[in-house]
C-alpha cells in the first residue's frame, strides 16, 4: 500500500494490497499461494483492466482535462 495506485488495484481486484511491512509481505505471499489458478488468471485480467481504466495516456488526458475544467469553473 505504499504506491500511489494501490486503491485502484484493490478496487478492481487487480492485485493484492498489504502494508509495506514484513508481516504485510508475508500475508501477501500467503494470500497469493492460496489463490486458485482461476482467481490468479482473473486477477491478471483485472490488473490489465486497472491499467486501461486509469493509467493509459488517454485516461490521464481525460482526467487532466476534467481537472482543468473544474479549476476554470471554480
């Protein structure tokens, strides 16, 4: 949870989010080990969805345009 995109990853089940501690790392690895292959595949697909929904250049440009419009109208 020490990267700025953890909320998006967690919201769309695109990965496992835990605190940046030894305990968090152990918990994350244990969760990954317990996932079925099907869940791991779905998580991989969701990770791609996170990228497409939030982090492509097009999405960043849309968010920037929206932010600029908000400032202009404020």
